[in-house]
């Protein structure tokens, strides 16, 4: 297929990461036009997530491929090579590719790549312009540096689980690997900032990033609430600590979301639901007052909402400009007219799969001059090894690191 140049066209990325945080970052870089070489271990069958079913793309004969849905979520726009970094020849290949790379990203334990000569300190001796990003559970320093890091542990350690879930229930993790995904986002920002610095000075650098550090950074208002007050935030289910009413509300045939962001919206909300007395009550006249009298307000407004249908409630509130919305299933969201209009789902050709394509979540970035492109489907394990080595390997046709 025709490929237009992306914003990062010309950047060469050696991806030594696996699972989700690092691959999320390198998929973003690939979407934006960078050439991404994903290195997979031939002894293990590649990235762990290739085996994280039960959902897989099916080969033409109907059998499960090595393209699990989990793997495909973070690995398009990459070439996969099968190289054993524990083997001297594998190390020679990878050091050569690193020498021509603009960016190396890895998520081994701290110091885990030193024995292969693929750590930042070793590579920068001959390649001082290299931007090298290390992702780990707890970072390259600190007492927990050698502990393994998984998304669940990061959500637990970083505090987000303590404020997620029903007030009378157990702490809950977010339904997807949000600590990994956000770490990948921060990695992308850090790498692009380091590339900007490299382009201005010729100097590369090492980016030290951890799942736990980023998890604490995106506690946002709840983290700052604690730092300002000294009081631990509480689990409130879907309610907001600083805005009332802002929650999930039951209605006659299901639930809706309501997000009253200011006092004028609250007045319009009360008018739409014939709650004039509530609007006039000084206990609820300002957002601060509603926070202080949250329980009393809920006792008044929940019955009024329970008496109306979803469609009726949404129509009434939308008509007066009160923020509200449905609670979609993933299917509802991805099949919606809005999702179709915005390219939230994409189909990428993959002729060796029984459907001839794979369906993926689209990149949300919309560029006016350098649009995101989907020029490579998630790769089969090692399928690009010969091409990469013939083109960029130690004895390849573009042997000019």
C-alpha cells in the first residue's frame, strides 16, 4: 500500500521491549513514521503477549496464529526479527543495529543488558548521539530497583487502586493495563524531547522511566488533594471528589452518567427534572455546598432520576446543556457512528489471516500535514529477520552506522 511520510520519517528505532509499556511507545513512534525493529527471543517464541489469549487471529486453515489480540494491540507498524541476544552473533547484530539507531528502548531489569553489551553506558561510548530509554517497574535507582514490575503491582503501589472501586468494596484495578499504557505515553514524550535536544546539540541521553513513577504522576487531582490537605482520598465508586453531582445514576431502565460542572448547570439540571425546591435550597447552591451536603443531595435527586427512562433523562438534560451520557459497552462504543466518523477502528491487510485483515484500535492523533499511517500489520514472529539483516544488518546493503 502507498505510504505517506509521517512526522517521524527517517528515525530508526531498535525496540528491545516486550509486553505493553515499551511496545505502546514504539507503536506510537511507528504510527508517526519511524522505522521500528522489534527484537524477539527465538528461544521463547517472541514477545510474551503472543501467547496471551484466549483471543487470536486465525490462520487461513482456521488454527490460532501467534497474533493474539493482546499482542496486536501494541505492535503494528513494526518489523519483527528473531535474534538471540545471549548468543555472540546475536549481540554483534544488535550492537550494529543500535549503532545506526536514533532510539533504543528496553524494559529489562536494571543492569540486565550489561552482560550483552547493550546497556546505555556501553553503547554511548561509540554512539554519543543515541537516545536510550529504559523502562522498569521501579526505576534504575531506589531500594526497589530490582523488583519486577507488572501493571497490577504498579497500580497497587502507586495508589490508584486505593481510590478505585465501590466505597464499601475492595480496592480495584482499572479494567485495562493503564499503568503500562501511561508509562508508554510518557516514554514517547520523553523520547521526542530527547530527540529534539539531540537535533539541537548532537548529544543523546538516557531516559530512566518506571511504571510506579508514572503511576504516581497521573494521580493528578487526588494526589494533589492529599498533598494539600494531608487527608487520604476515599473510594467513591464513580463519584468525583471535587464536583457534585458527578456520578453514575440509576434510571428506570439502566444507568446514565451525569457530570454537573458548575452552579449554572446545576440550576438547569434541577429545572429539567422539576426539582425547583432543590435548586433553591442553600445547602446545594454552590459546588462547595453540594460537596459538604453530598449525601443529602443524593437522597433527593436519585429517586427523581430512577423514575425516568434513560432516553428521557438524556433527552431532557442534553436539551438544556447539562453534561450527561450513556454507559456504553465496548461494542457500543466501537460500533458507534462517532467512532466510525473518527476512525476509532481500522482494518489493516494481513493476507495470511483467514479474514485477510486484522481489526485494530486506531491512533487518535489527527494531523493536518503528516497524518498517521498504518503501513504494517502486527508482525508474525521473526517474519522480517531476513529483510532487516539484508538491509541494515552488519553485512547489509545499508551498512553505514
